[in-house]
C-alpha cells in the first residue's frame, strides 16, 4: 500500500501467499450448508472479490 492506495499487484501477492499457506497446512476448502470455513479460505475468497471489483473498475 502506497499513500493509502492498494494496487492489484499487492492483492495478487497476498493471495499467492495465502494459497501457499493453504498448501502448507493441508487446508481443504469447504462449501455448502453446515460446514464452517477456515479463516484462510475466508481471506482468499474476500481477496478474490476485491480483485474482481478492481478488474471491473479498470
């Protein structure tokens, strides 16, 4: 982040680190009713949303 601006490359770098953490800790993503998402999964999904929004705006 530079001068309160978040660039797409920063989000992609963070997403890459989270996917590496997912791989390292053997976390499986869960979907559907009655299953709780891991914090890493929530973070990755939120970053994906942010990336999609940034792509819309550019």
